[in-house]
C-alpha cells in the first residue's frame, strides 16, 4: 500500500534530495551575500579566463557553492576538450 501511494503521489528520494540541495544553496548564498546576478557574472568571468587556455565543453560545466569543513567553497567541474595553443 505504501509503495502504491508513493507511486501515485510521486514521492521519491530524488525530490527530497533536490529540495535539500536547493535549500543548502540558498543558505550558502545568504551567507555570502551575493545576488544571483553576481554569481552568474562570476561564472561568466571564470569561464572567460579558462577559455583563454582550454577548450571546454560548456554545456557540461558545473559550478556550485558548497560547504567544505568550516568554509564555503566554489566547486567547479569543467570538461576539457583540449588545450589551446599559443595561450601565452
């Protein structure tokens, strides 16, 4: 019966995990006192610098703010396609 109700109402662990992730992100943003526009600008600037040296798959790029120990960290994952030549 319980499984039937879960299927009917769509209760999944993924929904719960996504809600936790979003709440965590909101709390981190509050601590940093950065607006969403400021964060987008920061991502844009970082991507601009990285593009000078590497060709990356931007569709798969991931930027997130996370708690690491007692600090907030900017965690990125940038899939590299190749290194640019003449990047000096």
